């Protein structure tokens, strides 16, 4: 018998004992079908890779990037050729941290300055995100099948699909946000397992604060990853804040579940310092480290601004000049973003507000071409387009699914829904704080994986478990299978406008289901 099996057996035995103390939770610290889980994960990931990499170099704008690729792709190339930092002050839109551009540059280093080069890293990020979602939902639900359903939903989500096939930033933000979330979920299970060991050994009551839980490498990894999210876009900071609260909640629940006399104080003294270290200090260090080429450069934007545009004295003169220069640089970026408001006259025909994102009511047109010179659709004139559309069969169920998730989280106290919704709302709610700002549907890319988690958990509830009765489970499986068939069919229908395949103007009109899609 393995050490883990012994711990589970000991905890289960303890749970059955009758006594004045509280019972401990079941010894459930993660899925046990390891081999089957990895086989299913590999299969789903392979499908994701095929869809993300097929025709990855198509379309282009006459061999050049499309839409906002025009900002980030040349910046990534200049990162590659200029010392891993944009060092040309002429780049007026160097307004995001460098991590995603550095990753795009890796693809350009491998394949050159062409569509394969500037989209390769995005496709890898989109594929790995699917893998992570399968593993995370499998752990949340303790079901490899539900994990596979979550991965399949993300594969056929048009929002995630298109974002993984363009050299832009948000797919990397989604990747790091999901990866950090996954680390915290594993950390929760590991800490419960450690607490069960202490409980089985009869040491819970040694201190009213509960035991120290040792080094928490998974939470440390979560801090590194959320730091990379912040190094991709500043909106990664929202993941940091929400995930820190989630992690503290896990710690309080863990100590309460195992009968610690003072769980809140125990969390504050035993766990909070580790939380601050892992989810505040480490992300800050990772964020600063992402600027290492800029720190090492002589020609980076605003690298030596102290003594030129910033005085050398003042209350913060003790701060190293390099950090003061970065602070000034960041201030100019913040000023740029603050100016992107509707009230300042900034309007875009495809902008949207966050209340439209859950249902994908206002997609974005990334690429469009029509005319007699386009052939292949069987008509005299053809249309080619890439539109960022969330698959309607998924997103038009957003509100009932979210309401169910909130019900399960608040009334049913189901930690799985609480966790997944934390990630979802971290990517959505902060945008409501400044509705005057220009916003776009591609900001919702970071929400998509977490919505697939909530939707998969909901389908898991519909399917039910074997103990609910064979007939009940078979009916649930049939409902879930039919729904997935509809989602896949919807994705196939949208495929031409997600990949710029030539279609007739009539077909193009048929693809635009809502007036807000035009």
C-alpha cells in the first residue's frame, strides 16, 4: 500500500469513529484514474492542436499581419532583433508589458517573420490551455469524463479558437490565468491531504491554530504564473487579487473542516504570510524580471529618463534609477490607457461593453475581403472573413448557467463552482469599474476557459452519478451528448467565418445571426 493510500485509509477510519470531536472530510485528494486520465487528456489535446494549427498561416493582409497583430507582431520582431526589448521610441503603442511579445518572438525566431512565425506561440498557448482545462476540471469534478467535456467545449469555442490563431496578447493572459488557477486547486488538495495526515496522527489539537503545513510549492508556482499574467497585460492583476482571496478561503475552509479550534486566526498566522509571499511578492518579482532586457538595455524606451524627464531628488531619490525609470514608463502607459475613453472622442465600430461579453452579443471583425478576385465559393463574387465569435450554443446559455453556478456556490456551498466562478468574475467584473473606456470583445478571451469549467460542472450535475440510479444517469448522459452535438455542429457552421474560407455573400449573410453582429 502506498503512503497516500495509507493516509486515505487512516482518515476514512478516523471519520467513522464515534466521539465528541467533529468528523473529518472524506479522504478525497484528487482523481485516482491516473493512466486513463492522461490518455483522455492527450486525445483531447491532440484534437485541440489539430484545430489550432490547421491553416495557421491563413489569412494575412497581403503577407502582413491582420487587425491588432499589426501592433504586436512587429514589436515582437523588434524584441527578437533588438535585444529582447522594444528599444525604438517610435513605437508609440508599446503599452503592454513584454511577456506575450517575447513569446511571440520565440515563434518568429523559429519560423521567421511570417504568419507561421508570429502565430505559432499563440497556437501553442491555445492548445496548452485546453490541456490545462481538462486536467483542472477533472480535478474539480473527480471525473475524467467531465474534464474531457470541458476541454471539448473550449476546443469548439469560437472566441478561444480565433484568439489562438492570431499573434495577439489575450490568449497568453488566458493561459497564465488558467495555469495559476490550476496550481491553486492542486495546492488545495495537497493541503487537505497534509491536514488529513495530521488528523490521523492525532495532532490537530496540539495548537488552537492548527498545524503548520510546510512549503507550498504549488502555490509558489501559482504566484510565478500569475506574475507572468501581469507581465502579459496589467489586467492580470485582477487574477492576482481574486486568486489571493480564493486561496485564503481554501485555507480557512481546510482548517475548519478538520476541526481546528481557531481556524480564522490559524489561517492569519499560519497561512497568510505564505499567501503574501507566494501571491504578492513572487508575482512582483516575476513581473520585474520580465523587464530584464529593458533593465539591461541602453536604448529601451524611457530606460534612462531619470535626470532628463524625472528629477534626481525628491522623496523617492533612494529608489534605484532603473526602477524610477520603469515607474515613469508605466505612468506613460497608464496615461495612454486613461485617454482611451468614449467621452474623449475615442470610438471604434467594433467596440463592446462588458455586459455583452457573457453572451457574446457584440463580436469583432478581424479580417474581411470580398470581390470578383476572390474565388472558391462557387459564386461570381466571394467573401472571406475572420470574426471573433463565441459559439452561440455555448454562450447563449450564459445566464442560466451562471445562475446555477452561483446557486450551487452560495446555497449549495459547492467549492468547485466557487473556484471556477472566481476565475470567471476576475476576468469580467473589474471592467465594469470604468465603462467610459474603450473595450473590445477580445478582453473576454480570459473569461472563456472559466466559463467552460462552470458549464462542464453543470453538465456533470445533469449527468449525475451512478448512485443516483442507472436510468437517471443514462438520461443525463443523453441530454449532455445531444447538447455537445449541437455545440459541435454550431462550431462547424461558423468555421468559414472563423478561418476566412471563401463563402458566397448569401452564406456570409446567413452567418450573421444578430443585428449586433453586423
